[in-house]
C-alpha cells in the first residue's frame, strides 16, 4: 500500500510538473522534470551501494546460561557507506523446541552513514532448554520507497539454559546399591594398567599421571589419556524428556533433577553415564560423564532431542530393552528414582 | 482513563515461550536537541527562501542580512518550543501576543511596506504586460528601504510560524509547498528568476521534508501517539526518531540540492529570458492577471470594467470602483466659480433594471409632425435650446452672464463620447453637432476639440434667483419656433417620466418618506437631504444581484453606493413625482482639481472668457482629470428653460478612501487598524490613505475575533466534555458494582504523578514494569505493591468485576506509594 502511495505521489508531482511545463513553457520546469525523472535511478543506486557496504551479525555474550539469568541478544547492523539506509526490515524470533513459539517480531531499524545500529534485547530465560534466536527476511526500501531490496543475510545463534548451580543433593541410601562398596576404591576411572580408550584435552581436575606427554609436546596442548574403567559398576542417569501438556514445568523439573543428581555424582567423583531417549532416532544416547563440562555437553545434546508426550517413555524403553549399563537413576519431573522406582532424591 | 483490551494473561504466555523478552523502546530522548536544531534549520530555509525569492525576483532594496538574522533566531525559537511539552504550552501563547502587539505597534511601517512591495510588483507586471497603467496605492512612509524591510520581517515571521507547524509536528511536504510555492510564482509568472541561493534553500527544505517524512526519523517521543510498547497484538517495532540519522539525511539532501541547483541554475538563467510562445491557458490567466494588476482584486467581482471612466449607462455590475490615477481628460479653460463643472458625455433616457439606455427616439413621428425642412429646423432649435436661452439672457445682462471657451483633450479614454460642459453652443469646431444627447454621436478620431459655452453659474438658475424667470420668459422669437417649443416640452414630459413597474414599490416608500414639495428646487433639496440622511457614499457597495432591480435594491437593501446609485435613484424619484428627469454620465471638475491645475501664464484670459467670473484671480488653467473624476448626475427638466443638472450624490468621507479600500487584501493585518502617526518624524507622502482609519475594515476585526474565541471555546469544551464523559462512565460503572474503571482511572493518575516526579517511566511503560520500578524505589512497600498490581491486572485483563474493597485498597496503596516517593525525594 505504501509503495502504491509513493508511486501515486510521484506520479502526481510529475503530472503537476508536466502541467506547469505546458503552462509556462519555460526551461526551468523542464529542468525540474528531468530532475524528477533522474531521482528514482539515483535513489536506486544509492541504496544499492549502501547495501553493498552493510554487514549484519547477531551476537550474544554467552551461549550458555543458567535459568533465571538475563542475557542480551544483540543484532548489529553496520554500514560503511556514505548513504544512510532509512529502514531495514527483518524478522526476529526466539524459540525453543520445548516450548510454545512466540509470534515472530518485525523490526525496523535505520542505519546512518558510516555508522552502526545495535539492537540489544535483554532476554530472561525462565526455563531450561536450547533457545534459538534467528533474524531473517532482511529487506529494505530505497529513498523513494519504489524498490525493495532483499538482503540475503540470515543470522542465528543458540543459547543453552541450564539449571542453576546446586548444592550436593542428599541422596537416599538406596543409591548405595549392591555391588558398590563404599570402602572399595573406585576403579571406575581406570588405572595405569587399564587400556587407553581415548585421548582428549586436559580438563582441570584430571590426574597428572594421565597426561600424555609426548602428544602434549607435539600439539602444545595438554592431552590426557582416558583409561578403560575397571569397575563394572556405574550409574546411569536417564533423563526423561517427557513434556506434560498439563504441566509445562514438568520438563524443567526433570532436567533439573537430572542435572542435580549428575552434579552430585560428579561431586562424589562417580563416573556415570548420562543418557536420554531420542524419540526421533528411536534410540538412546549415552555420554560418559566425569566432569561438569561433559555433563554440559551431554545436556546440550539432550536439548537437541525432541520432547515426547508419552510419560516415562525413556524409562519404559530402557527397562524393556537389553540395555543394562548400570544402576539406573531415572530423573523425571517427580524426582530421581532407581530402577525399582524407589525415589532416591 | 486507561482502557485496555482484555488480552490473554501475559504470565501464561511467558510460561509457554520459556523466556521473557522486553524489546527496548527507541532512545527518543537522546539527541532531542539535534532533532530540534535540524527542524529549525528547515523552517529557516523555507521561510528565508520564500522571502528571498520575492526580494531577488523583483530586485527589492531591503536589508536582507537583518531579515536573515531575525528569521534564523525566530526559527530556532519556534522549533525548540517542541523540545519540551511544558515549554511549548507556555511560550506559544506568549509568541502570539508578542507578534500581535508588534503588528499593532508598527502597523504604519508594515502597512506602508506592504503597499510599497505591491506597488513594485505591480510596476513589474505592468512593464511585463505592457500595460498603460496599473493601480498604485499610496505609502504612508516614503522610506521604502525601512518599510519594506519591516514588512518582510513580519511576512517572514508569519511564514515561519505556519511552516513550523507543518514541519515540527507533521514534517508535511505538501503544506510546506502550499505555503511557500505561491510566493515563488510572483516572480516566475513574469519570468523574473529568483536568486540561486533562495531557490536552493526552498528546494532543500522541500526535499529534506519529503525524505524525513518518508523515513520517520523526525519525531520526538511526544509525537509518537500511535506507538505502543511490546504487546501481544503489536508485532512491528519501528526504531524511528534517530536524531543522528535525521541530521545525516539533512546532510544528504543538502548535498543533492546543492548539486542540482548548481547544475540547473545556469541553464535556467540562460533560457529564462527568451520569449517563448505563450500557451493558451496562460493567455487566459494573463487576462485575469492584467485585470488584477490594473483594477485590483475586487475587479473579479465586477461584471464589467470599473475604471477608465464611464460605464455607458450600465448599472449594478460593479462591486467596487477603483481608480487607476491615470489622466483621462485634459481640460483648458477659465474657471468662473468654485462650483463644480460638469462635462457630460452620456445621457440615459430609458431605465431598465440594469442599465440606462441612450435616447433613441423615433424620428419618424417627428418627421410626420413637422415634416422635412421643419424637422431639420426643429433639431436645430432643440439641440441647444438652453445655450440659446442663456445666450439671449447674456445679451440682456452681460454683467452677470458669461461666455467661455474650453479645450478638451482625451488622453486615456478610448471611447467615442464628446464631453461638453453646460451649456455648450454648437459650432463648427465641434466634431459633431450637439443636440440634447438625443443620440450619442460617434467620434472615433477626435482627441482634442474646442467649444464655446455659457458657464453654468448657480444663481442663474439658483432656483431662487430672479433671473430664472427672465430666462424662462425668453421665448422663441417667432411663432413657428414657439410651436417647436411647445412640442419640445410635450416630448420631454412624455418620454422622461416613465417609471418601470419593478421599482415602483421602492419609489413609493421613498416618496412617502420624502413628502411633497411646492417647487422643483424644494423637491430636489428634499431628495438630497433624504439621501444624505439615510444612505452613505461608498465605492465598494457590492454588485447588484443580476435578477434584482438596481434602483429598488439600492433604496431598499443596499443603503450605500456611489454616484451612479444616487443619480439613478434621484432620477427615478423625480419621475415618480411626475417631473421629467434623465440620467447623465461624464466628468466633473471640482475645486480640488483646480488646486492642482497648471496656470497658463501665456494665455490671455479675455481670449477664453468674456464676462466677470465670480472667482477672483482666475486665469487660464489646464486641469488633468483622472478617472476618479468620472461622475453620474441627474438632469431635471425645467419647463421653459430646458434640462438643468442636479447632483444627488452626498459628499464622500475622504478622497483617498478608494485607494485605502484596495489595500484590504494586501495588508490584512495592519490595514485593519488606525494608521496613526509615525513617532520618529519620518516624512510621509502626501496621501494619508494608509493612515486613515479604515472603517470598512472594522467589519473584519469583530468576526475574526469572534471566530477565534469560538474556536478556543470549542477546543476547551471538547476537552472538558471528554473528561466529563470519562468521569460519568466511571461513575456509572461504579453504580453497577464494577470498580474496574475506577482502578484504571487511579492507575492513570498515579502514572501521571510518577512522570511528574521524574520516575523513569512513561505512558508507554507496561503496568508490570511500572510496578517493578516502584518496588525498586520503595522496597518497604513491596508486598503492598504486589497486591496492588494484582488488583490492577485483574481489573485490566480479567473478566470479573473489581469489588469496591479491592478498588479502595488499590487507591489507598497507590496514594501511599506516591506520598512515600514524595517523602523520599524531599529527604534526598
């Protein structure tokens, strides 16, 4: 509609000038007519030049945050052109697979000559999950609002929201299941005689004996060896990605419980497997966790998995399958339960 | 009162999306100064460009730097009024009063300046169209440099005021062009190209306004009424009002306009002066422009031309008579008395509703009556019967009777009338024989002619003079001519007493009012008294509606008019009394013309006059008669003598009132008031037209003041009505048990109070954010504020009514919060 109005106005002005030219029959009106005819071309090329010098990026100071914290999301439009861009339209959306998607927002920003405009949006993450922010459908109009220029620039970033830091959980004595002797030295981490299963980068807390010095010298990075666990016992924290339609907080609770129990195990220096059922793949994903960073990574992977609406699907599938990787700690919205459905915490 | 739509619960929405996001509003409050500065520059460019275009196009000599400085300062003041709402409300009325006071104080200079500007423009137009004359209005102060500068300052101020509204509030290119472009046309129409600087300034203001309007980067927060913060319904966020971007856009416009003007101006200049073929529409407008230049604005309302002398008997088509100050006739003679000299050119016999028709009697009847030679002799007899009688009287009384010679030269008249005084004798020198204007003779080629006449001196036939009887007693020498005289008398009585039906009623009313008279002189005097008491002289009486009788309309409705009105009405009144009368037009020589006459020292008075004039120290003079001396009067038939002129037109207020009336349109402000005297001793022109009280302009002042007061009253009434309506709606809701509107109303009041206390909230802030801010400022009241917000949220979004207790609680808590804030701020 606005484009139509712009054309209509332009046409009206041209018509007036033509009438003036016919009335006065003087060269100055013809000059004005020529100027008016040149204007759309000038406007087009000026805008095109400005667009060629435009860069768009989206940034967030941190891709991981905790629940309840506020992080700014910035969309920066930078122009290195002499010509300002009056209005750059784009659509912005922040959504998570676990929650309802809000309506995308249409935003209009102008940029000055050799200037930038940063739109910084503070976002408070109320719940857990992976939030994807995207800015797309960029376009702008020229000075006369005749020509639309679509800008091929799609920007996105993801923010993973984790549960807040927690104290060590008080766990039920049932956690100490048969086979686990608290006086027995845990060999879950393996020892020097164990086979090396993996070599990875050093994480603070790793044993110095595990450092692979030769590789470290070669790569200039501290590399450590992963030994095969000599213990047959391990915990399996199974995160139930069940989203209760009547209780939107159910998934939050489940993730929080899984996280807390995992952190407790880490604090107890327990090796464990963190896993979840990926409904899309119809398979389980397990990650060995010895450190918080591994847990973080595992949780992010869990966030990529879709939530399902069948209660205890993960647990039931685990029990029904041949997978028995250790003592199960089933983390769901109600709490953490063992494989006998006894609440651990 | 705040009315919110019952949108979905925000908390539920936040729960569903998993996050809370608040898009920040654009930072309108930064760079307000720069935004106002940019607007001020635009206003300055538009107003100075307009003024400069007129000045440069007509090469007016004024103090341009002074005007530029004044406009610059004024534009800054006007634009920065919008910086702050309170400042705006306070200062705008002050500016209005100061401006009005300045107009009143310097009205003489302003009026004179405007007259000067219009006179210069008219002269240029006259030269362009090669007109023989153009209207000129007199200037009270001769120092044009001073007066025009002052006039342009006021014009610039007025333009800046209007343009500021268009630009600062709406950034409207259309209204900016409408207010400024017509001034540009003054010069462009007659190929007077304005200076490049001013063209550039105007072009820049147009382009910048258009671009800024298109971009939206000109608005300050108070203008953004349509903007709302993020809501569920609104999904477009426009970050406009960027002051820096606005300045950059102005810079781009500046560069573009400079480039375009620099590129095109030399070409325009070189081609401008060429005489191109004129288009048909321009020819038509040229005609009206010429009319305007020559005869003024009111000429558009005239059905025929109102200057250049007589109207040849046409009646009622002139709305306003204007004078072109050009000399129509030059008359050389010896004045014999201080009485007015009438030079007749047209005689009207038959009256129609809108014209006097020249006599065109049927000669056949006379031929039949008198037959052949006798008819010829009759015409000879009747053509100069009065002159003959006065001549005969002169032979009897040479001591009082005079005979004079007059030379008349037609200068600016393009008609074919012969203008002759009373009582002219036929002679070979005259281009045509003078009869009693039984029919108008044609004289295309003659511009100068001489004649012999017997000057009309009042006490010849002063209506009480004893000589009247002696003249009347002079009869034809022989019986045959006596028959002619009888027939002549009979003819005049028949043909010059006709009164049409259309004006009989009006004449009856007038005659009833005038009453009867014993004699013609007494009746004439009574009619003159009647006119001077009940009607007044005006050169702008307005045209007679086409379907109305001219005399009736004048007598019953109009009440004012000029000589044509009084002469026509007087003629018809005499006819209504049964006295033969007819209508005449021509020129008059008044005593004031004699004062400006040129004395011809080389001429011998005895060659021009025989007899003793009543004026002492008279001599041969040449008098120039402009079209202001065109006049209409009545001739009354005196049995035994002939046709005698009488004048029913009452004296006018001021001879220059005609010019002053023409200044109404040009000097609307200052022309309304008494010009007064300038205080600084600057010399005035001889004409005091601009200084005279223009009574006819007072009629503009009262209605204008009334309209302004009415508009103000309407605005105030609307504001009051809105508030009253909201209040009554709230009361009504409360009566039904619904206190939600009351809660909304209290919230609105609280928000206003918070804004006044400089709390960082605005009308666009969400209620939840407002209460958050309040909670942070009043930590001791957090629980109460949470409770209050809950009540507010339910009132705004919930379906259930708010109870009285909840509403009272909300009111109590919000009032408490405001008081606490006030105490805290006082402590600080």
